């Protein structure tokens, strides 16, 4: 087996996943008349059930804090995993661990990028709401969901390779 294959596949997946998110999101967002962080509140007419547009905008500050906290959690879990997993004594017995480790690294990079871009674009939006474009919105979406996808794929893959190694007995004799 080509020893660098897991790493190369991790890099490939880590780059392709967000590209797919961006293509999907931008295809939708560039068609709308305007993109905003503070949409107008809407309500539902209790008699007809129809949605009624309001005149008041939804404040973004509470959601911004929630998004930052989610980014922090992703970074903490991914960083801890990047430190902990290679220190395990069985990591040399599982050559495919490079794939999820690369994805966890991408998770950290994308989550940091998400937090920085979201904060920067929000600050720019406060000065000029027209500065928040479909491209910027899609970029933030890409970084956030790219981080989630890389994290999830990394942990699914970790579960599969460790579970497979335990099931096959490959990790039984490593304690000696």
C-alpha cells in the first residue's frame, strides 16, 4: 500500500467538501435580491395560517454568540483529538489514522476561518448592510458547514477503523 494514501485522501476530502458546499450555497444565494444578517421578523396569521411579513428586523447579536460558541466547541474537540489520538500506543498499528487526523486539522482551520469571517463580515455589515453579499454569505456557510462535515467524517472514519481493528483482533496483542 502507498503509505501516504490516507493523508492524500484526507487532504483531497478536506478540500473537496467545502468546495461542494460553496457551489451548492452560492447557486441558491446569488439569485436572491439581497442577502442580510438581519431579516425582517415574520409572523403567522392565526386565522389563515399565512405568513405575514413584519417591519422589525431580527437582531443578529444573539445568534453571533451562539455561532462563536459552536466554533469554539468544534475547535476544542478537534484540537484535543489531534493531540490525543497520535499519543495512543496503537496508532502505529492503524495506518489509516492519517485520514481522520487530516480532517480534524481541516476542522480547526475551517472553524477558525468561520469565526473570523463571520465576525469580520458582521462588523462590515453594521457599517454598510450592502457589503454583505451572496459571495460572503456563501463563504461563511462553506466554512461553518465544511468544519462540521470534516469533523463528522473524521469521527465516523475513526469509529470504523478502530471498530474494525478491534473486531479483527488487530489491537488485542498490542499491550505486550
